[in-house]
C-alpha cells in the first residue's frame, strides 16, 4: 500500500479544480440554445409562432419545459463530482418539474377534441428533427461530464437526457405546426424517450473512471 | 456525540480539505500525507462490510486510485469527507458487483454435478481429467507455482504468502493474477 501511495505521489501534477456546475451548465446551455436556434432556422420556424405564444397553456408548457431543461441540466453538472456538490435539490426539482409537465401534457391529451388528427402526416420529419436537436447537445454534455468523476453516471445521463429532451421538445414545438396531442406524444416525446434510452446506454462507457 | 469528538471530526475534515487543496496545486508532500491519512480511515470504513482481508486491501487500493483520479472534482469550499465517502461507496458497490458476478459465473448447479462428485477424480475411467491443469502448473516457474498453489489451492492469504515467500503483498497479487492469465491463455478458464 505504501508503494501505491509513493507511486501516486510521484504521478501528482498540479490540477485545476473543476469549474462550478452553474458555470459549466451555463456554457453548455448557451451552446445548446445557439445550436437549436440554428437548426430551427434551417428547418424554419412555424408560421403561426406569434399566435402560438398568445396561448396561456402553451406559455405554461414552454415555461415548465424550459425550467426542466435548466434544472435537470444543472443537476447533471452537479453529478459530475462524486458527492454531487452536496446538492440534492436539482434532481428532486427536475423530477417534480417532469411530473408537472407530464400532468399538463396528459391533461392536454385527454381534453383534446381531436387527438388523432394528423397523427401520421409528419412522423418522418419530426423523428429526424428530434435526432437533429438531440445528438450534438447530448454528445457535448457527455464529453463535459467525462471530465468529472461521477459516482452516479446513470442518474447524470438521465438528467442530461431530460435537459436535452426538454430543449428539443420546445424546439420541435416551435418548428412543427401540428399541435394535435397525439402527434405531440408520439412524434415529439416518444422519439426522445427512445433516443434517450439508446444514447444513455452508449454514453455510459464514456463516464467510467 | 460529545462536543470534543465533533470538534475532532471537524478539524480532521478541515485538515484533509487543506491537504487536498495543496495537492491540487502540486504539493507532493501534502498529497502523500493525505493518502497516508486516508488509508486507515478508508480501511476502518470498509472492513466491517467485506468478507476477507484481500477484498479490503483491494478496495482500499481502488479508493486511493480513485481519489487520485477524482482530485480535480474536489473544491476546498466543500467538506472533504462526504466527497471521499461517495467514492468509497461507489468503489465498494463496484467491487461487490464484480465479486457477485464472478461468483455467479463460476457457480455450478448441483444438478450439473455427477453423482458422488467428490469421488469423481478417483474413478479409474476418469483418470487424466486434470492432467491439463497439472501440466499447465508444471510449466510455471517454481516461484509462480508455489505462490499460486499456496494462495489459490491451499487457501493462504496474500499477506501470509508474502511473508513466507519474502515478497511484497502486491507482488504476490500480481504473480497470482499473471498465473491466472497464463492458465486462461492455455484454455483452462472453463
């Protein structure tokens, strides 16, 4: 054991402590927002964007999704340190917001007069868009997280996926003109669950240390 | 908890925190002291939960190496002990997961064993079943064979073997590990 301590001591080099999670999250989130705006501009924003923002339900939906993106993103960056920076509220907050947003979407789905309308019209496009909004931000988050030493890599990735999915969900709502509840659930949410699951499995190996 | 004990714990945490902070700046002496201080503490935390001394040694080593890798994730404005204990918990789960996985892989169902399994090798028509292993062990150097036989067949601990063979504990472990690798390469892992 003494040999090991000597060896580790000999290998010691000055290291720069990891930057605070709020700052790392801000940098990443700024990148994500710019990236999504560029992609959304290329895809084209929906024509009735201004009218859309007049709907109180839509505003609540956007605010909840945005909050969830920030809180779960912050949780992911906190989880980069072994002790999670001693903060548990971000993970709890993210789950609470997820529950609220799910309840809102469920209510919209149940109360929707024609939930099946246009459900099959744009599925290729929206699934492809989901991928476009998802892959680069989650890759960047995984790379940044790999600089840390997480003792809860699955939870970290879960939070990251939740954050990227929330941002991607907003971006999809801003670009896809179809507001039918069934369409939203099948083509705006399910792809993220599927991609999130697959990418989570793939990304885990990058967080081993 | 008595006040003196609380203050001792707080001062120890503060001391470790300072040492870790200095280590981050490249102070090798502070780092050496930190790791030396952590070793008995980690041992006392993990020992009650593990089955034998070898596992404790392995886990303590693994924790010290993890502390080394995770050093940049510590910041001096946070208490040191929760950071350390998170690593200990993580590495312990890792070790036990590997242990149980291996135990599961190596387990043999009783149904799969022949009747009178204990007498299996003594039956004349099964003579020679273990000749491959004997031959593979015979191909090892005397020292390697002795170390392997003592630790894996006769049940001595790494420390006991190290004392008998006048080697360090880590050298014994490395030797056994290499022997197993050699046996595996010879197709004796099944």
